C-alpha cells in the first residue's frame, strides 16, 4: 500500500490591522472649490485621536477626527494626511483659489461670537435663489439648511438655529446646485460667559484695520476693560484708552495674530449692591488673511467706482453699505449718506472688500410752514377692543402734550401715545398740542368685548431678551384673508406673507428684537373687513434678570403670577419682588409671586431682584441684580366665560354674551394658549371663551381636566411595555444618526405691486433706512395687496415649527432625523462625502420620505424699488 501523503497548508500570520481599512482624508464636496478666507473641515475616516500631517510635517495640537482651519493664504495648498492606530492615509491634495468666493454669505444681525441659545441672521446675496442650497457644520456633523420654497429674487435670508455651547464652531456656507459656484463661509463661535470678545471684521485681513470689541451682556456700568494677547512668548496685556471697550489694531500684520481675550470689571446698573464683577472672555483666535486682489473704491454723486488692478477684466463691481459692522448690498448708484465698501467679482472668484469709504449726504434746509397738528390712529387698529394696546399719533413732532377729555395726560410727551385699553372708560376725546398749537379732538370708540380672534405667543415670554424672538400664532382657518402688522421703533409695518398656509393656525417668528424705550406691538386684521385679532405686546430688556407677568394681560378678579427669570440658570440664593419701589413679602428662594383675585390696588410697577452666584465669574462674588420695572394693569371684564367638562363634552357659557355665539377651548401649556378642536380633551389645563363675528368674551378661569379611564391607561401601559420588550432589543444596537434641525429662513418675495415684506434684523441709526424698510406710497398706503397662494416650488411662506405629537414632548420641536433609511423619522438623508457619491454636490430640497413636496416653509422678504425690504411702512398721518 502506498503511503498516503497528507499535505497541510497553513495560512500566513496576518498583521493586527487586517480587517481595518486604511484611513482616508476627505472633504465635503459642498466645500469645493476652496478659497481664501474659507474655514473648512478635513475629515479622517479613522476615529479617536489621530495625527494630522501637512506636507509630511506633523500639525501640532491637531488630534481630532475633523481638522478645522481657516485658509489664510495659498500657502495652505498642499498634501494633507492623517494617521490612526499606526496606519497613515494617502495624502489628500488640497487646492486653493487665489481669490475670495464669488458670492458672499454675511451676518446681517448679531456677531460672529454668539451667546449660548442665541441666533444670528444670515444673508446670501444672489439673484437666482432657487439654484442655491445652504449648509452648516455643527457638532461634528454636516447638515443642509432645509428650505422648501425659495424666493424668486435675492437676497436669501435665514435665521440660524439657536446655538449650543460646543468646543467646535458652527460653519455656514452655500453652494449653487448646478455649478461649482459657492459662497464665503460664516463662522460662529459660542460662549456661555457674560463677557465676550468680538473681532471686526471676521475674518480680518492683513494690511487692514482690526477692531476688537469687549461686549458685556446686560449693558452694565463698565469701570475697566483689559485686553490680552496670548502668543508663543506668553500673555501680553495690551495698552488702550481707559474704560474703552474697543481695541484697534491698525494695519494688521502677522505679528498681530494670536489668541485674544478681554476682561471686564463692571457694576450691574440694576444691582442693589455695590459689588464689582470681573469676568474674562473666552479666547478668540485671530488670524489675518493674505490678500493679493485688492479693491479700491471712489465716489462722485451718482457714480460709485470700484477698481481692482490685478482682477480679471470681466469682473463686475458690487457695493455694500456697512451698518454696525454688517455688510448689506446696495444696488443703487446714488448712495445715501453712510459708510460703504466695494469688491470686484467674476464667475469663479472675487477680490477682497475695499477699505471703508464714507459718503456724505446733502445738508437740507430747516423745514418751513408747520401745519396745525392732527391726532390719528391707524385704520389697521380699528375697531378698538378691551385689552388692546394701541398707538395714537400726533402729526407734530418733538415733545407734545396729550389731553384726554380736556385733561392733560401726565408723563406723555412723545409723538406716539401708546396705552392699553383697561376698560370702556378710556373711550373719549384725545387731543395733542405742539409748538403752541392744539389739534382737533379725536373721538376714540371702544368695543365692550375682546377681539373676535386671538394672536398669542406660542414660545417665549412677553418680556424678551435683546436679540431674541418669540413664536406667535393666529388662530384662524382662512389664513389667506389675514394680514399681520407690527409697531416698532416709532413706525408701523405690515408683515408681508406671499404664500399663506391653507389651514390655520398661522404661525410666525417675530424679528429678533432690539432694546428700545417703546414696546413691539403685533396684531392681525382680516382684509376688507373690520375683524381683527388681539394685540401681542413685547417688552425688551438687556438685563440678566427679567420679570414676566403670567398672563401677560392680567384681568381684574383673576390670578396674576409674577415670575423672576435669571438668564443662564445660575444658582439663585434669594429673590425679592418690589411694587412701586417697595419690597413685598415673598417666600425665600421662590422665583414666583402670586396675586390672588387681582384688584385695582394691585396695579403698579413691579420689579424683582435676584441674588445668585455666576459660575463664569473669576471671583466668588454674589450677584444681586434687579430687573427692569414692568407696568402691570388689570383689564375690567364684563363678559365672563365659565368652563365645565364631562368626558367628551366641554361646555363654555357666557350669560351676557350674544346668542348664537360659538365656544372655543384652549389648552394652557407653560402659560401659552393653544387652541384645541377636540371635544375629548386630554389631561391638562384648559380655558374657554365665547366668540362671535365682532367680539368675544374673556377667557374663563383655568379648568383642570383629569386623565382618561384608568382601565384604558392600563391597556396603554401593557401595550407600550410589550412594544419595547419586543422591538427595543432589536433596535438598540443600531447606530443613532445625527439629527438634522430646522432653520428658520427669512426669504425674499415680491408682491403684485413690487412692494415687500419682512423685517430685516437691523440695528441702525434712525433715518438710515436703506435696505431696511419699503414705504407704502400714496392714499392706499394702508391697503396691503398679497399675492395668491401657490404650491409651486418657486414660492414660499412661513416655516411653521411643528410641536411634537408625543404628549410627553408637547413643548419640544420635532427634530429632523439624519441618515437611517426608511425607518428614520422624517426620512432625511445625511450629506455624502465627496468620494462616496458620483453626483455629490448637487443637492435638492430635502422632503420627508413618502411626502412629495413636503418640507419646511420659509418666511419671505421682498424687494421693491431696488431696495431690500422687510416690513412695509404704513405712512404716519393717514389711514
């Protein structure tokens, strides 16, 4: 027998790293091409701590998977590699254009350094908005800014999300869907400290001035500011004018680059103690961009000129007005008085901005021939109801006297007389007097009821922090027939909405508010009728403490709760409430003060004072800060509603109301009223009112509805437990995708008459209104024409932030989910890397899976007479 030979073949011993792919360096296709001044993100496919190399040299202090850096010059062009777990990637060859991006994305309101939970307004200056998509990098993920209906004409404006405190910045930019044309990047760093250092401009350029500003939240009294610079030799204290909050670097050079901080010593104006606080900002890294394509601006009346000797010959000139450090494009050749800069651009690039150029306006002679003053009220305010806050206007400017029924109204000397209708006793004759001349009497009539429709806050408070916004809701079904208005900064504007929702409610975010002595007043009115809504009044504060009344419009005979809110959620040790300057007895550490059964004696000016420890302070001092006073008055109600409820049958009665009236029920959530159309009310707190075509009762006292049948609850619990027992083990190991979020855009629209639209968030000098408001002309100034609603992609309306249907999350907004296939909520896809998809870089509007055309609608802006619009001005002095 032949021997059987058995041959054993042994496999080679493989290295440890087999099974792990070699790391790769990628950049999002949406970032390409890369320009000067861009802040970009390179990603290493290897997670954890990694090493980064540039042209085979280790980059110090860079160990994160995402390498974020700003392109200072074309010298950043070259080979980038990453290394992780002992394996090094192939080099990624980064190419850089020797120019700035052809299109600019700029901040229109706010700063590049943002307080935690705040937002800024961005503007993309393009005409073909439909062809553009905007993106954001945040929290180590890339997301598209989801806009369903783009404006037909530019600029494209949108509010960023409210930012969170992270170690990485937020990076915004936009790209054309069809071409490789893209915008500049806007970088937002987030701070939770009371003091922040803001560079102007951001990013700065070598050879130009750089201004560093130390901003202290709450506008306190600042006794001293110190600026610091950290570099390789240590920390340097910079010399600057005493008490100055700004530090100017003229003709910036590379030696000026570094990490800058500021430290402010201040006393809060509202503090009852004399303690000084010393707080240092988070350091801001300042680098200068090396510019080769420089623009130069000159101007003769009606003929602005922008030149760039090194730019392409086919470049076009663009001119931007600089308002409070923000750049706003101006299409006019006759520039008004102000500060401007220009740039030259072509299809694939642009020069830097020129040095600022000041344009001086003509000096006009003193106005002659003063006519006799008149008192008027905007037609949009009529008819006037109980609880309304209205504005009477005297045609005479300057200080005036106001009279009611021939009696001088004390402490009223402004041209606009703002007051709340407490009762029908405010009905009567109003007169104003200026420069020794008295007007005829204006007879104000008041309805003995509340308005038939209500406009209410859905998110936020009636007392708003400077630069914040609130969400308003108008509860009507025929939204197309309604127009909303706002009074602010001594002017009237209408909210121009091109595409209204087909069904109610109509929800919209207010503009970010500015600190003014007068409130913001919002209200709505039905077109071609006298039906109108209640008014919403927003008082603005820049203090760290605010006193908020709940409800915002209290009624005599009902409860009033005063809440003391401290920004930043510090540790509160004590709260004192004051009425007309006198302290009231309150439970220690209680941030709320309850007034039971309010009477006229409870009316007055209320404040609260909180003592707390500020975690970001470099000292251990306690802060004692007082809020701004809030005037509290009670409405005298005669038409009272009463609510009762049996399961499935809510009842609202009003013995003195009109027959044939209808009942409405509202759920009260965190002090906000939300209309409920169901007859089977879920557990919660409710109020009702009775309404008819020309008026309504007051809201009833709150009514608590208990939970459903306990047996039903048991079934729900059993089913819920069974669901999680069966499904959760199968799903818990799935990777959780990065959640997308809703951006609240302010987009541009154009009405039938070329008149426009939304309020731009602008802090400018009074009288400098270019790019801010469009004025309604002629006798029809108060008649607003609105374009018909359309379902086409080219038109849009409000973005309504939907509340979660999960009862446990009623006050949270739904989050758009990230990558996760069909099972992911909303069905949104995450952005692909440039090497992972052949058609990467062409992105369309994202819609939830299974819903054709669904998405998020945008607030619209319009463009009229060559100016960017926001609210249209309703001319004073006429209806």
